[in-house]
C-alpha cells in the first residue's frame, strides 16, 4: 500500500494551502447562474409553445396564441386531421384563434373542397349511383333497348343533348362498358366544340380549332368531384404529415 | 295463351307513355328473337312498350298485343334486392306471356312510312349520335346525313330484316 511518502510524520497527511479555491468557487457560481437563466428561458419558451404546435401553413405568429387552457379550438391530431370537413374545419378555426390567417384560409379552402366532394358523392348517389344492370353499351340505336347515354340523361347526370366525355377510361380503351360508361367516369361537356377539342383538333362552321393543351385538357375534362378529390387528398395528406410531426415533438417534450 | 309463331326479326310499333300519362308519338322497336319479345325490363313495360302495341313480323304479318302477363323474373332475387337498394327496379327483367291476335293485313309501304315517321321523331338521337361520332373524326357534321341515309335504306327495304340491316349500316358508331 502506497503511503503519503513521509516517514517522519508516520504516513500522516500534511495541510497544503489551496490558492485556487476562491477563483474556482467564483467560476462555479457564475456557471450555476447561467444554467439557471437558461432553464428559465427554456421553461418560458415551452410554456408559450404548449398546445400550439406548427400547422400545415407554417408556425403561428409568435406570442399571438392564447394559453392552451383558454383555447376555444384545439388543433386536431394526425388522425383527426384526415377526417374530411371536420379535420380541416377544426384546423382552420384553431388557426383563426392563433391569428394565423393564411393558415386559416388554406384550411378553410380545404374544408370547402371536402364539401364539394361530399356533395358530389351524395348527389351521385341520389341520382342512382352506378347503373347495376345492363345494357351498358354507351349509345344504342333508337330501335334497341336504351343504353347508358339515355340512362344518364334520365337520371339527370347529363342534360338533353349534352355531350358526355369519357375523361378517365377512354371510350376506345379496352375497359369494359359496365365500368367505363358509369357516371363517375363521364364528364358533361359544354358542347360539341368543347368535347371535340378534348379529343383533338376540331372543325366547326368551317373554323379549325386546335386541341386543348395538356393544362387546358386537365382543367376542362376533369369533373368537379375529381378536382375536389385531388385537392382534398393532397391537403389532408400534407396536414396529417404535419400533424404527425407536431405530435412527435409534443411526445419528445413530455419525455 | 294465344301466341302464333312469328317470323323474326319482328318490329313493334308502340306509343311511349309520358310522365303526365299521355301517349307520345309512335316509335318502333326491333325484336331480333323471341327472347327479346318475352324478356322486357320493368321500366320499359311501365312506359308501355308492349301494352296495345302492334307487331309486324319478317313475313309482313301484323299482330296486335291483346294482353301482357308477367310469369316470372329473369333477374335473380339477390340482384333484384341490390337494384331495389339503389332505386333501380326499372332494370328488373320480367319474363312475359303475350296474347297476340293477327290483325288486318298491312302493306310494307305503310310499314316503311311509319318507320320513317318514327325516325323523324327520334331525329335528336340521330343527330347526337352523329355529333359524337364526329368528335372522333375531328369535324362537325353538316345537316342530317345519317338519318336521311337511314330513311333512304328503309324506303328501299322489302323485309323487316332488310330494314334493320339498312339502318344498322348507317347508325353512327
């Protein structure tokens, strides 16, 4: 066993004056003060952010949001935000409460697209939905059993004389009649010229009209319900991803 | 049941029943086989397809429909339930028995004239079909080409079969 190295003192320790004790204690005191200041600052930041996680349209305005216990509308969770109308509507109200007006506008537009989609589905169902029994041929001759075009007219999907455009499954495609001639895949056009330009160049009254370009075609041939579905699905997916991230951050904080 | 042997294809003249209960102008329907004549949807029966109609067979004989009886359904029960669920019971197909009596003789000239008159009543359908076909061609049609061609084919036909063949040939597809 190693001793203190002093035979004369019988291996007993000897006192040594600590010249650095004062400066050392000063450094410790200063560091503790800094730590305390940082802890206070972090606590204040967390308190301010509590219940107001980032939204689809960006973080809310700093200091504008009311404390979580005084909120009228909470932001929806990731799953809740996927519910059409409810999720986006609730998010819009919460954004409005946070005075995040651009976010509220985006979410209100998303809720409106949900309404358009829901209305289209309900209206389609009210008109008979899909034609279950045949014949499903698009247009039969007047002396034959009525085909799909006549049924679509009788049910109110198309007006008398209104050309119906096969916007998704083309009429020339190999898709069966019972599928491609169903109401969701038929877009009522504005007229023969409109319909003709969806298919290519069209001559009417001696004037040759060019076909729609891809952007025009997408706009003109896509039915309202499909446009609303595009917006709705993209918006809700984006919102759910944003909410999932916000929920994860919230969990991290609680740990 | 009184049903003579008909020579097919046959042609039925009928007056569709409008929503207000009145009868519209005369139309005609083709029956390519006995199945076509004896299996008819509920919606077409409700519109009066066979009720009091006249049938001219390929031999040029005229028959009057005295009575129509529903003796069964071709549509399976489960499918009827599905149709009812979606409010599409008009598509339920009934199996029919008909009482037909031979009526006074009819000249084929009269048949041709009545068919042409019925085609004129459906001129809109001809025009719409033609405009749809024009979309594929890329050029709007001028006038009533196919309808006039069909009437011309009808006026040259000597049997019901020739009449339908002539109309089929010019029907825009």
